[in-house]
C-alpha cells in the first residue's frame, strides 16, 4: 500500500458475486529474491480501491514477453515490445481502470511519462521499465495520478505483496489470481510466482488478460523467451471466453537471478531445466484456468479435447471452433447434451472432417459415432455429464494423429448482463 | 394443404413473440408459371401445423444452388449437390422439424426414399428431385411420414401457395419470409418469387437457413449458377447472427422457362439480363435481411460498412469480425456506443489496420479518428445513434479501397433463452 493511502482498500469485484468456479482458497506466494512489490490507490478510474502495482526488480533481471496479436494494440504493449529486445528489466508498473489503448499520441506520451518517472525513482533507464494498463479504452490515461505515487511506492515495496498486487490489477475479475511453484535447477531450488487478471481473453472494456510471472532463477532473456513461447501454447493460448481478443493482452516473465546460485544455463532445452520447464508450464496453466474460471458470467468450466485430426494445428482450430460456438456454449449453460451443435462446430471449422468417422463424448458417455447418434446413446447419462460445474467434451475426428486441448466457459445471461449494460 | 389434412393449421412460431424487427406486412406473391405448391402436416416433429412443402416444377425447369461449406453437411445437402450437375429439376420437397443431418446411412436412405417417392408421384427421375430438411440433427428422419403424403400433395398443388409454403418451413422463425420482383428480359416481363427460413446463419438445432427462389424466365442452369453465385455474396453471405454455420444451409434457384417467351440467353453477363440480375439481387437481399431481422433474440438490426481496407475481401473479413464479436453485439444491445469494442474487433481480425488511421462512426456521429476519441465526440449523440431498432456502424480503415457491407443483430438475453433451454 502506498504511503499516505492507508485508507484505500484492496480491490473488490464491483460486478457480480465471486464466480462459482473460483478456487476454494488462494495460494500464499513466498517472497521471491529480487522482487519488491507495492500497491497504491491512484484513482485512475475506481474509487476506494488499489489500482496501481509497482514491482522493483533487482539489477540484472532479465525479461521475456508475449503480447496480443491485435493490430490495434495499446500504447503499453507497443512500449513493452519496443524495449523487450534489450532483455533487461528493472521495474514493472501496472494500472487498472484505464487501458491506455486507442489513445493516440497522448497515450504514447503517457506511457513514456510513466516509464521516465519510474526510472527516476528506481534509478534505471526508462527502457528498463515495463508496463501494462487495463480498463476502458479510448479514454486519455491520467498518467500523473500514477506518477505522483511512484516515489512512495518505490519506498514501500515489500517481498510479501503478491496477493495485494493480484487484487490491484483486477477489473471485472471476481477474484485475484495467483500461482506458485518451485523447481530444482542444477541442484538448487528456485521459485516461480505468478499473478494474472482477466475474465476472458477478451475485450478492451475491462476484461483484458494480463499476467506477470517472476522467478529468482538465473536465466538469460533468450532462454526465458523460448520457455515462455512453449508454455503459452497449452495454457493462455488454449483458453477462450468469447473469442474476442483484447488490445492489451500481456504476459511477461522476469528472472531476477537472485535466488540460490546455480550454474549458467544458456539453452531452453538444457536438461537441467526439465523440472523448471514443467513447473513454469504448470504455473501458466493454473493462471490461465483461473482466468477462464472467472469468465464473464461463467457457471461452468468446459474442457474440450480433440484427437484424430490431421495435425495438432487442425485439432486446435477445431477445438477453438467448438469452444467459441455460441450455440455450444448456450447448450451447455442449459444442461443440454446437444451434441448436434458440436457436429456443427466441427463442420464449420473448415478443417478436414468426415461425418462418418466422427466420435463425440460428454464425460465418458459416447453420444455420436459412425455418422449417427451412438447406438448406446443414453439421454439421461449424457445430460448428467453436462450438468456439473466441470464439463469434459472429447471429439475424435478419426483421420490422423493431431490433438489439442482447450478450455472455455458456458455462455449465460450473466455474460449479457455484464457486457450489455451501459458503461458506468 | 394436403387432402385429408385440412385440420392442420399453418406453422406458428412456438417460441417467443414475433421479432420487433419483422416487416410491417408480408408481400403477396403472384402465381409463377411452371410452379405448383402444396403443403401438408406430416407430424415429423411438430403437431398441429404444416411441416412439408412440395413444389412440382414444369418439365424443362433448370436449377442452380449454393450450400453450406460445413464438412459435416446433411444428407439432403449431399443429395442436392450430387444431382445439381445435370441441371434439371422437376420437384422440390422440404420438411421442417428434422434436419436429417448426422444420421449416417439411414439419413441417406431417407433422402433417397423421399426422392424416389416424389419421382413416382410427379413422373420424373429421382435425380430431378431436390430437397431440404431443417430441424433437430442426429435424430433419424421418419421419411415415411413425409412420403405417405406425397401423392395427395402432388394432386393438390396450386399456383397460389407461397405464404403457406413459407410458413411450413419455419422452425424458430417468428414470421414467414417472402419476396417478389419482376424484370424485363428481351422485352418480356418475367417474375421472381422467393421464400426463406432461418433465425440466423446458424446452427443445426432448429435454425438452419433455407431459401428457394423461382423464376419463370427461360435460363440455363449454367447462367443461373453464375447469377446465384454473384447474388449471394452481398446478401446471404453478408449476414450473420452468431457466427455458427448450419450443416444444412441451402439456397436453390429454379427457372421454369414457362413465362412470357423471350429469346435464349446463354451468358450471365448478357446485357439483356441487367435488370433481371438487379432484381434477383434485390430478392435475395430482401430475404437475407428478413432472416437477420428474425435473428434469435434480436432487438436491433445492425449494418456494418467497412471502407478503406486493403481489398474487398479484407473489408469483408473485418466487417464479419465486428459483426460476430459478442462484445460489440452485447454493447449495442445495451444502447452502449462502445466504439472501443469496435477497435478491438478490427484489431483482432488480423487484417491490416493502423490505429492512427482508423475512423469509426455510429450513424453520422464520428466517434473515433486519428488514433483516439474524436475531438467532436458527443456521448449523448453517439448513444442516440445506437438506441434505435436499426444501427449503422461505419468503419474507415484508411489504408486502401476495399469495402464491404454486412448485417447482424444484437446479442440479447433472448438468444440465451432460445438456445440455452433444454431441447423439448
């Protein structure tokens, strides 16, 4: 909490109650050497809650990142991409309430102003400052509300501020998202801590996906980038809430190198990183699933497994066609084991499929095979398989060896309520 | 009405009330030489309403068609595609209540059974019988309920059954869809009559798009096919309700050649067809807009014009990205002039776009330009522009000369109600 702002409470969901799919408890993240966190209430848009996070990173910290593919990306995304090449990072500043997207030159100036102010209080170059903004788009960012807090934030950083940081970056999120793991590298234990926000892959208006992952391992930016690219495919790139892509999606991975000393590792596929890779994947998957579990209006988590496609890419494309189908998502919302809509979504994907080879199951109930309803089809059992909070759909295309797994949530009245109400 | 079935009423929407976007009145379609229509109540799924149409076509009738691109198309689609090459047609049979899709060999057998029975009563080859089915998928089609009516239907056909035919093919439609026009070819007046059904592009479960268009002009199948391919692009291929594509979408164009005698025309771009082309385009556009106006849950018709894209294809792709965005559609539903979501949808399309060149207008209110909110932005005026039943969005990409126009509807609680309830 920034000095002088002790009255500000941590963020609370301003919208509906906590998602029924929320984790039962939140993990307690341990301190991570080389990271000091602080939060403040800048009043960018929200009142009476925190909305800014500053992470001060030890000298020598390395960084990697992946970003939205949007052609209309936000000013902070442009800033981070431009400064990622050098590989060094000394600070991260994140605000909620305003995305600083589609804000033209003023938006870029605001981003630079934040970077320069942060650099001044941290003692680094502006290019070593990374940032993200989430909230409404098209509104000018009141950067000075943020910059005037930075001095106090830099002084009050602590190693224990993970939960507070995860709360300060929430927008339509109904709960904070945190994950932690540890791994051995070269016989030394290192830690991975991550936070995220998002109620979808989705949307500029209060629902961007942001995630920041930190480790005290000693890894160069090139290795981090390769690990991140591999870890993001089956996690953040395998979830969808509503097929809409934010202008601001940002995932940054920082390595401070200030944990237990281990030998230098210069290749991502060095076997000494096997466990680390696995744990990093797990942290990203945990955060990604926490995002989809908080999907706007979500009442159910839906896992879709596609096998037997012509290639892994084809399988992913089919899985996403099913996961993004409004008709599939509304059927599941209504406890309707409507496998006909799955057939439709497979068919519309454009990938190779053969009606007569397709096999579809809800849970362990095979509902369709050999070009028709399964002979052993049991409506009651199929309905039971889609009634719970977690629904598993398996689709065997029957043509090849390509496979993919993705997650989505159902499409409910809650989604319409959240997104169809006038901006307040 | 089939003989002995006089108790059956025409179809009525079993779901919600008539769409608020429905036409104020339905056009009265004139008789069309060479087409005799009849409807019957086969009880395929619905009770106490008509659900089968038979159109008997004069000898020499030519046919063209376009179909769903789904890789899991229905048995009737497969049947029509296979028989389209020969170019001749003597009958059309359409049923509602069951789509005969994903029904395997039994489905194909049912389609053939209908074709053979129809051929027997009409006196033609089975390959001259075209057909379409719409309704639930995956359920075996009770073909015999249809075939046993065919004899009576063939005897009772009339030249005046257009409205009854449009009603018999309805599923979740809330009103029948009809359009008519006339044109001069070579100094002779010909007629074009069309009917359609659909509450979206969408979905196997009761919401397939079907359309059947008839003319008494004398045109060969090759010309019809070329005219149809051109006419479908700015009409049926420019509408979307929810991005889901049916396994059964079918559009057939029949020319009986039994109207006023005109000289043979063998090329689609013969200037003697100029007026005919224009009127055919208008009939298809009218029918397509009637479908989107009946979009499931629709409260508003949304027109999206994209200009300044790199190509017409790029413009269409961007326009469809906006039209299919759940966040854009829910915003409009909520009377929210949320242009940030349009920026998002343009950005996610993947087509070339430059934030700083983009211009967006609701009605005649420019809301964004030069990479930021328009200087003259007026929230009240922008809100007013999205409050009505018809909303116009114009997007200038500012890069090239490509343009496209598409239509969609808003995404409302009604869509969730219709699609999220258990199949009854």
